[in-house]
C-alpha cells in the first residue's frame, strides 16, 4: 500500500475505533480493509482485537447494504507494468451512486482540489437526416410521430426512434441517417425490429424498410446491435474497412477512426467479419480486431461486459492505458484532450458512472499520480 493510503487507512481506523467515524468514513474504511487487510504495511500496525473489530464491521456493513437493497460500491484500481499488486484509488463516483440510496449521507471527498469549471456528462442527443436531406434535432423533438416516408412512420419515444409500417407502405425504401454528436447517444428500432444503441460521435445510415435480399446498414463510430432473426434476409453492418454479416444475434462494433483497430465483439449467435484481406468467424465471447494493416486478430479471452458497458451507463476498463480512457472521456464529455510531459505507462481497471461530471472522473484518476487541468472544454493531462 502506498504511504498516502496507509496514513488514510490508519486515520479512518482510529476514528472508527473511538466511535467518531461518520457513515461515509465507515464505508470507505470497509473498502480499504477489504483490499488491504493482508498487506503487512497496514496490518502490522493493527492489534488482533482491532482486526477482529474491523472484520465484524465489514460483516455488519455488508448485511446493512443487503437489507437496504443498496448498490455495491465501485472500486477503481491502477496497475503498473512493474507491480502486480493493485493500488486502490477512491471511487468517488461509485460511492456517490451508493449514497444516493441513503438520503442525508454526506458525499465523500476524494481530494481537496477544486476545479474552476466543470463539464456535465453527455446525454440523449442525435440528429436525424431524412431521405430528402431535411434534418430533425431529436433531443428538441416532442414524443410522437415525426414523419412518414414510403409508408413508414417514424416515431420518437423519449430517447428511442422507431420505424413502423403503415397501411400505405410500399417496397420503395428511403434512406435515413441518425448521427450522434460528441457528448450524445441514442437508441433506434429499425423496421425489422432490430435494436441499435448508438454511442457518442457515431452515425448509422439505414433504409426505412428492408425490401431486398439482405438488410444492410452503414456505421461510423460505435454501436451495439440486437438483430431480429431472419434466416432469409442476412443483416450486414458495413464500416469503412469491413462488413459484419449475421442472421440474428447480439454484437458490438467499435469503428472509431482514432482507434488502432476496428473491433467486433459477439455476445450471442455467430457472425462473419469480412474485409478486403480476408474474413473470420467469431463465436460468443470472442472479438475480432481488424488492424489498419488489414490483419485480423481474434481475442478469445475478454470481458464482454467491459465492451458494452457504455450501453449500460458506465465506463468500464480492464487493463486500459490512460490514452484509451481519455479517448472515451473525450467523446462522452465533448472535450479536447492534450497530453503534456511523460505519461507513465500504467494500466487501469475499474468502473465509473457515465452520469457524473468530468471532475469526479478526473479526481479518481488523479489519485493514481495523473494530473489534470480544465480550461473551457479542454483537459490537459500531465504526469
């Protein structure tokens, strides 16, 4: 354990033992103890009765959370390339979510840094471009029918856009494009019932109805698909460098131009991924990566929850470097990121809510030795 964390652990332990620890501090102490109970630097300074008392506190705390149906607190770790042991970084966002279940509890303070300005998280924002070129700003549109094209009614309901056939529908499909800005996301139900979640800075071009021998859409950025089954009409997702072909399945495609590879992750069913240099088949729990040199790599050992975490409202990282993390943060918070100095080659593991202001995310990362400044919509990362 780092000296800073050891001091904090012992400080909280002392307050708990003399009965002056707040509810927030008890929760934080539980997290410290859970991760570091076996670390000699901290536990060597505890007596056996103190350890027993802390263990009892842990049991009571866990029972309390179960009884209250509370969400589990979220931890965030840093892993260095030279040390296998994890170093705990306070999960201010995770604890914030936990405390929302208990009105009146104080929000934890991770460090004393105060940002002069802050940036709110993204939200449900998108622009729909119709076949005639007209544009609808969906976040400003009221619920209900927005337009009718080729007998297909376009309906908005909160953050979801859906396409429904009417009595006057015909075989002449019109093409629409939905585009999310930086700081935006949106959901879509296509005419065949296929569900699409579109991440920030992404777009999907698609027909208002599928009338040909296949169902084809064009993607930039990232989207998660739950494709309606139709063995007679394959579903194709085309990006600039590859095509994913399925009959009916759940999968995620990350095709951002600033990433090192186009990644297709399969959660259910089977898919065929093709490019100008070849094709591969992947099974559930696998991911294909198409590098810029045209080579495919298949990853058979990955956490699919991490891949689709964005759809479920969280950032989730598993051995991700700071550059990868900041690219995701930049898209969701609509910010520019600049790196200054030598950034340590650390990797990170953990979860952070996407519903938090950017300062809460930065405070978590700062405790691992990374420094940030916010100027307008620009964040500078310093070692």
